[in-house]
C-alpha cells in the first residue's frame, strides 16, 4: 500500500495480517505493516533503468546480441542486428549464429570457440565476415563478453559494428601498394637490362662482324662455312634477346608511325595461322572505325606474335584463339583504383585463348624477364616481358584475366592518336650489298670494334681513317689534305659526344656528312639528339649489309 505520512511524504508499506475469531466469528484483525519504501523505490529505479537499457539497446548505433554458444541460438538481438543482416528479429532468433559466418572467417571463429570451451583466454575484439539474408558478404568487428555457469562457457553478449567500407579501403590500399611495388620491381629490372645492353651490343658486334668477314672469304663447300654460319646464327639470337630486354626496359630504339591496328592485325593473320597450326582456330573480331595509334609497326608485330605464341602454348590439342580490337575510355575514378593507368581514350588489342589458364602466383610473375612456365629449352621467358615493355613504352597499359582451366585474356591498351592523314612509307629493299669509294672517318673508343668496323668498310670499297678518341678525330681531320665524305662515329665517348664532335668538325670540314652509331638504349642516345628526324643512325650490333646500307643512305642524302 501507499500511505501518506504526517509530513506529506509517500510511504510504501507491506501489509500482512490474521483474523481474530470468537465463537466462529471474526471479531478483529491482527495486522503488521512493514515500511518497504526503500525497497519499492529501488524496484522502481531498477525498472526504469531496465527500460532505459532496453531503449538504449534498441536504438544503439551498433548491433547488440546475446547468444547461447552451446546451441548457437540467439537469445536476443536489437534492431541494428536486423538491419546489418537483413533478417527480421524472429528470423534471427531462429537462426544459428554459426551459420552467419562465411568461409572466410569459419576457421577463425572455430578456433576462438574451441579455446573458450577449453578455458583459454582470447581477445574480446575480433573481425568476422558474415553473410546477410540477401547473400551479401559484410565485415563486422565484434566486441564480446562471455557468460559462464559453474565455470563452463554458456553464452555471450556482443556489440557489432559494420566495418565493410573500412575493410574494402584497406584491401584496396594493399592492392595499390602491391601494384606500386610490382611496378617498382619491373622498373628496377628494366634499369638493369638497359645498363648491360651497351656492353653486350659491342661484344656481339665484334662476334657477328668478324664471323661475316670470315664467311665472305670461305667457299660454301668448306666445312668451316657451316660452322661460321652457326656462330652468326647464335649471335643473331643473342641480339634478339638484347632487343627483347630493351623492349621490356622501354629503351628500344623505335620509329613510331601512325597506323591502323585493324590493318596491322589483318596483315598478319595468314602468318599467325601458320604459327599456331591446324588444330587451333583463329578468330579475328575487328572493331569498326578505329582511330589510329602512333607506334613502331615492328612493335605491333612483336605484341601480336608474342601474345599469340603464349596463347598457342597454353592450349593442349584442339582450341581457339581470339584476337579483337575495341575502343576504350578510362576515367579518373577507374585510374585511381589501378596504379599506372592514365585517363584517356585508347584502342584495346585483346588476345584470348581457351587454354590451361594461370593461377594467382603465376599471374604475379608473368611479365618478369626470364620467368617461364615452359619446360627447359622451350622458351626464354622474354615474350611477355617484351609485350609489357612495348606497351609501357607507348604510354599504354595491359590487363590480364585468367583462371586455371578457364583460359587467359591479355588486353593491351594503346592511346588513340588524333585523326590526321596517315602516310605509308614504301620500304626500300636492297638485296645486294651497297658499296662505295668515298673516304670515311671512323671514330670508336672500343679498339676491337674499331678494327672490325674498319675492315668492314674497306671490304665495301671505302678509304678509312680511324680515331679512338674525338680529339684524335679532330686532329686527323685537320691534317688530312683530301676530302672526308662521311664521319661514322660512336655517340657516347669519354671526351665528348658524337654530336659535340660534329659541331667541332663542322668548322674544319663543313661538307662532311654524319652517321652515328651506338649500342646504348634509346633513352640514353635520344638525349644526345641522334634519334631526331633527319639524323642518320646505325644501331649496334650491326651486320655488314646493314652497315653498307646505312653508310650509303648517309652519303647519298642531299
């Protein structure tokens, strides 16, 4: 009962009593009233607190639950738990807690529960991947408190926050960092490849040059003729390896031209069909009305041939290779998620196969020089590295899509070039070795290469003056009474560059023509201006026929 005291305060009492009987009649009552005001106030406060707690749980900005770990059943859940999972409250209360956990987190959860039942301590906070009613996977962080009865784990309560966006951001950051480190690694390998190219080119030039000179003096019937041919063949293969390394390093000497990728591919189809054999179908799907790209035609051939060979080698028996082109546009949002990609308009060149495909570990290494999945002796491991380097050198990028047993698709993206009139250069084919009788000044700081080049020029009929240094060349030019028709000079030398030598000699012999040669990669010699339009350049290592043609071109240019 509630009673009003003399001072006006409300008192709560607990009444208990017993009747007084007399002659079978109740004549009175014995009563005891106990003051329970404090207890009642405490009960009211507790009830109010529980109400506030229920409201707090209901409207909290986090999922809150209680679960029985023995049965896996939820005992209670709040509205946010329903919001996170997509289930109604009744559905969740009839759902096994363990069934919400996806395969990504099943092992972790199992280990934690096992330790809890074994009485071991575990961190209260853990991140799980759970599956919603709609099948979506979301990441949550759980802060749990565990309930024990008689020393045994009974259940637990937990607070859950949805951290899906944070996890995605972290995963994207890791992905971008991996892409960046891969790019850095590829650049480092490229720097190494470019650095060794010059020395190897000089050595190969000497090997090939003397071999060809020897071959010119030996009858075809001689047993030595075939042996020297083998030396030349090995030298050419080594030259190709260096060129592929330079292509990977994006330091290959190139002559970009406007071209239509559709025309380039179409012109190679017959050759490609012979390359892949009769058991593999080749499907060509060109996109209409493509704008041109600007790149070296030989590089287009390298991309197509290397990707086609890679596709062919992935197919066992009967299969299909598809080559297609398409227009592509990449915006800033896409490029922000893909390291090394630049917004713009591109032409896509894709080569797909239905071969064996590749696993994740292989995909991470396919563009590294000398990495190959082929058996020993079946490949150099430079084919895809060459493709990577060429695409990068032309300001493009490449994507690879593959799964074991499901084939592979390589998509190369080359920047579109603004529409302008395209001209096709007619090649000048020289079947014979061109000769001459002019005087040539040869400047080369490698004495062995200087000697070999002098012999070559003399075999071609030229009068040759030699100099090991630019200073010696300037002195000889000043002392030589006759005319010097051509200066064949190395680009990079200790005293001064070939271009600086040209400037100095022009004051002494203004009518000399110039032909520059180098084994350095394109980025180095381009700095010295020898790749500029109108400048004659001879790439090391060269053969006598190539030298003859380049010397004649330089001499005959007005």
